[in-house]
C-alpha cells in the first residue's frame, strides 16, 4: 500500500478576487504534492474557499444580491486561478457545501454535549473588520487601536464560548514534545511565546441579529458559528469519509498561524478526541514595493498577468525560487524578468538547444552513447549525486527555493562543462579520441538534462514534459528508477529545436512623471 499524504492550503476568503498571496500558497502546496506523488505517495491535495462571515454578508448586501450568489461568482475566479496555475488539487471544498456544514454542526453539538461549550455574557471591544473581540493587549502603546481592526466599538452580548483555556497546558506540552509541529521552527517559538500569557476562552457564536451568513448552531437557532470555527473544520470535513485524518501538512501564511491554526485548531481537535495535524508549514508574505500584497492594497492582482505572458511554469518557478519558505519576499517585474531570462532562458533553455543542435548536426538526431570517460565527466556525475541528495533533503524540509538553488548550481555546471568540452571544436577534429569525447559530451548533457527535467516536473510540469519529449524520453509518473545517472538516453531521437522559454515582449511600463 502506498503511503498516503494529505496536504491542504488555507481556504481563501471569498470577499474579493484572487491575488499573488493566494496563488503562491497553492503553488507551494502543489509542488510538494506533485513531488510526493512522484515519490510514490497516495496524495490528497485539498484547497477551497471560506465563504461565510461578516465581510461576505456586507459585500453581498452592498451589491444587493444574495450572499450565495455572490460567493458562487467569487468561486469561479478562484477555481479558474487553480486551472491557470496548473494546480493538481484532488478536491475543492466550499464552506457553504452541505458536506461541510454537517461536520461543523456535528463538531459543535459534540462539544456542547461534552460540556466544552457554555453560554456567557461579555462587554467587550469588537472589530467589525476582523470579526473579533479585542482586549487591551491588542491596543497600540498609545492606547489607540491598530488600523487593521477598522472601527472598534464596545458591545455587550450573550454568546457561546469554547473552553479553550482549559487546553492551554496540554498545548504547551504538545508543542514542547513536538518541536517540528510548526515549520520553520522559529515560528513555533513564537507560538510558545504567545502561550506564555493565559488564554481566554474562545467566543464561537455570533447572534443572528448581527450576522446571518454562517452555519447555525445546532443547539441554538438564534446564533451562527464564528467564521474561524467554521473555516478550520474544512480540513476535516473534506476527508471525513476518506480516513485521511490527521493531515500531514497544512500550508498557511504567517498571519493565520497564531492563534487560529496553532492554538484554536489543535485544541478544538483535542476536545473532540481527534489528533492534531502532523505539521503546519508557514510561509511568509509576498510584498510589492515592500508592502504586503493584498486585496485592500490593490497591488497584487496584476502580478498574476505574468501567467498569461510568460506561462504558468515560469510563474511557478519564480515564486518557488524567490521566496525562502518562512521568510517574506518582494515581487518585482525586474526580478521576474531577470529570472525568466537568466535562469530559464539562458541557463536551461539554451543548454537544451545546444544539445539538440549538436546532436542533429553530428548524429542525425540520435543521442550517442558515452564513449570517453575523463575527469570532466566524472566530476559532473559526482556533482549530480551530491545535487540529488541535497535536493531531497531540501524538499523533505519543504525548502523548495533551496532545492532549486542547488539544481541551478548543477545546470550551471553543465553549461561550464559544455564550454570546457567545446563540442563544436571536437566536431571538427579528425582524431578518434575527440570523436569519443564528443559522444560523451552530448551523452552527458542529454543525461543531465533528463535528470533535471525529471526532478523539476513538480515545479514546471509542462515545460519539463516538453523538454523530456524533445530529447526523446517518456515523461515518468514516478521517480522510481529515474534519478540515477544512466545511459537511457542513448539512441533517443531528439527534436530539431525546442523553445521552452521564448523571449517575451512586455508592454512598456507607464512613463513616470
Ligand atoms: N480564510 C482564511 C483562512 C482560513 S483557513 C482555515 C484566510 N483567507 S485569506 O484569503 O485572507 O488568505 C488565504 C491564505 O493566503 C492565507 O494563508 C494567507 O496567509 C495567504 N496570503 C494572503 N496574502 C498573502 C501575501 N501577501 N503573501 C503570501 N500569502 C498571503 O486567511
């Protein structure tokens, strides 16, 4: 039986169009999912849409349409983004689906029956924008409320509370005994920092007088449930009949780690007698001109246009290469175009064309067998062995940018190798030894490219499949037996030419005044 691997992304808020931040997270999860599939795992990749809550209700009201009609419209755009980016999700969950609502209500009822939910009254500060109650800890040092909370008003309300505080000692202990629960580790330390203060219980209801667009509490029809209780449950509700719990990894951004994913979710599951997810993989933020890419900043939608100008593969490569998982990264047209030209066009694309050219001209399109074996060839093969090991290690730690960096060292070494061998000179030499060197050179470049294209399939599925086909190789569905240096390319028929990353004319940026 292949090992199962259940991976999720956050479910995006259905209150605007998809942007760079949403796109990146799907790409990261997809690369990991595809990588694990190639390793032989039975992968289940889940993503979806978070459709309830105040903001959706308000926007639908402003547009004078039913919230369901509004989210149906939004869902089209988000699903299209997945298609455009080549995301291989196995399921898509929307929190307005019956399968999800049933599980949320079941969770609520069980917690209520077991005494983990109680009715309480509180007068508190409330942020409509964030849909959360605030405490004095949330204030700025000067006593004002940070802008992210929007308008903050005092509200007295009777609500249902989940006994979150009761689980604090368990959670602290869990984190202490599971140091890899949050990846990267420095984020786990931040969670422990947060847990040094005593936690409050979690208000998990909203009176219908204030919010109707949500899942009704099964034990009190005057309330709907809090949007985070609803949203987090998607990871479980989507696989309830599949026996896939606990998830192997939830891929999320740093803004929703603590408290939702690192505190509420494990405690909710604990109270329900379920295991926590095995790991949270926390990425940083994409910024544009050092400002967080977001719907409200209005700066992040246009970056998705590179998918249509340069192709999904180039976009996926850029995102994975440029962001060190865990850190923030800045998206810029200059760095995108540089990577496209330098890494993809010059370093990889030109190498492929050099090979096709030389094999076409000197061997009638059939890749020769390696005949000579000199230190240059031995060095290249040794570098591959090293590269492969480093690559697997990086991917196992989900450091995709490191994996790509390592791989590009190898690609550069192949370019250096071909320069050193100068096959165009060897081809002119009448010496038999030079002909043997030429054979070897092209055989080695072909084999190196086969290996590169194979390990890169999860990142650039279309371009790498094209590369493999152009060097006369089948596209493997698994890494098994595919990553050793071998002579499988001998006699493969190559294409005449193959433009993987064509030069792209971009519209000139608007003239600055
Ligand atoms: N709906 C909640 C998540 C519920 S999960 C049970 C939510 N939605 S969101 O649309 O605001 O964000 C979805 C994901 O995109 C989050 O993981 C968030 O961190 C990520 N990103 C949103 N903007 C981002 C950037 N600028 N950069 C990188 N990712 C960020 O939160």
